[in-house]
C-alpha cells in the first residue's frame, strides 16, 4: 500500500485527498487548522453577510467516509526528501511527529504580500484566512460604532472612510459590500450619525479595476462600483499606512494623505513559507513571489515522488492565475497520477471567472460569453453554492442569501473581540 502525505487542506490538497478515496493508498492530510475555508466567500464573513461556520467545514467531517484518509492537526516545519520524511510540530498534545511517505503532495497556498512593508500589516489586515475575515469584521463594525459616539466631525469622517487596497476580485467585492453596508443596511440602526456618509475608496496601481477581466467587463465593473458610491483611485499606489491615514502617490508623482481609520489589504500575493522550505530541501528555483517552479506534470524538478500544487507554485511554461479552479484541477490531476502512475502535463481548463460587486451587481465571463449585472450575479451565486463544501452549508448559505436579498439584512454582524 502506497503511503501518501498531503500537506495543506485547501482547495488543491483536499481535492488530491478525495481523489484517492478508491486508491490502494494510506493517505495522511496535515494542516494547521481542523477545517477547510471556502476562501471566495471569506469577504462575506468580513462584512457580516455570512457567519464563519457557513464558509468553513471540518476536514474530518468531509473525509469521514474515506476510510483510507487520516487527518493530522499540526504544522509542517521540514522535509527530509532523501529519507522521504515530513516533520510536524505544534501537535495538539504539544509534541512532534515524523511522517514517512512514498509520495508527497504539498499544497501550502499563499498569503498577501505587503511589498516589503510588513509594518503596514497591523493597520491593513488581509483576507486570506478565517482569522483575517473575523478580524476585519470586528474592525469594520467597530468603525461604525466609533462614528456613532464620536463628537468631532472630522474624526467621525475618518471612522466612516474605508480604504481598500487592490482592485482585483477580492478588493472589488470588499469595496462593494462595505458600501452597501453603510448606505443600504445600517442607516436605520444608528441615531447619532448617518451611515450613508460612508466613503469607500478603492486604490489600484493599474489603470482599471478587475485587470484580469476583459476591458469591457472591467469598465462595467467600475460603473457598478461607482453606482454603489465606491470611488476607484486608479493609477495610484500606497506609500504609507498608519493608524489614522493612508498616504498615496498618483502616476504623476503627486502624494496626498487620506484620513481613514480602516484599511483592507487585497493587493498582491506571496507564496506560503512551505514553498521556501520545499525549495530549500530540493534546490528548486522560485519566482519573485516566492512560488516554487514545478515541472509540467506538477512534480518538483528531480523529485518524481514530490508534487507541489496551488497558489504556492508556478508551472514551468504556463501563466496561471492564483484562483481556486486552478488548484482544484491540479489536485484532481495529482490524484489521477498517483492512482495510475501515468504522468501528463497539466493543462488548465479555463471555464471562466466571475466577480460580484454588490446586490444584483457582478461581472463575469463563462466559456467565452460575457455577462454583467443581474445575470452575472445570479451565475456567481449558483456557482459558489455548487462548489461550497457540504450540503448543510449550501442550504444555510442559500437560505441566508435569500433572506438577505428579500430584507436587505445581514445577521452575522457580531463583534467577537470587544
């Protein structure tokens, strides 16, 4: 029986494990968390549309019927590729563990990059994790609470100003949701101030929002953002962040200070530290974002028994976006390779991309057909329901979305850290 160790329970790693359910293999999945996060909906946790349990499912629950799969809760801190061994620390009992393998699959994911300014992180949290989403929810809701009791008008305006850095899908979705929260959801709940004075600024270094989309959809997305009251600041870069402001620089070199108490970072990614550990162990090359370069069959150069997939890798000779469908297809292919022993180059089947902007607002391209507005929004809802793990979660999210659409309410607005 083949021993397979999979590191990382995200989209790629989990699909690799599930793809081995009928294989003659003993599969061990290692992750620092006991759940898998449906990351495309993390921003809805951050804005109170969904609760954390609706976008996160325990790994053991997903794999409960897969008798050849085992879950280990811990953090991988080293690879001994010659001995075919993975070392794991921070186990729940405080100990360490060594796992022997015949085949290793590493799917460590990625995190946001602050482009050398990690000192900005305390002031501009990211949205790559459930903890980050909950932290952002607290910050956003506390900003409205602070504005309610603030006596100074200028300071109140700072609390009601939200700056989102990065106009990719995550940044656009966050900006639209915050604008709706202030202008459409909360205005009847506060007495001492008008939440419709909320200002949402979307800072983007390039010349358009949703740069990975066709130009026509990018323009449509910008129009829909503006209709919600979001102000895109294009060809503008962030050069400084502190507790009360963001300093930006335009293309012509002009600098200005934006008074704002809440900043959300959604610009640029860097690979998980696991990519560096694996590169160090194998001598493999990495790109500028720290992603390890893998061969077309998703193996690490010179190591046919070691696969690396997902956002932490660059496939040699291919330009792929760091999106969930890429990781999922890679996970499935790795499972097929392990089962059959037949190696083939990875070819991504691009089925399209969708980004929601707000209620009945979205853009997308599916199999070459472009959609915008309500139709794109309905497609986005349907596709995300289908890919969400667990029937119970699908039912809960569908119910929550239906209720929110009919009432414009958001029931997950709890500040869990006062």
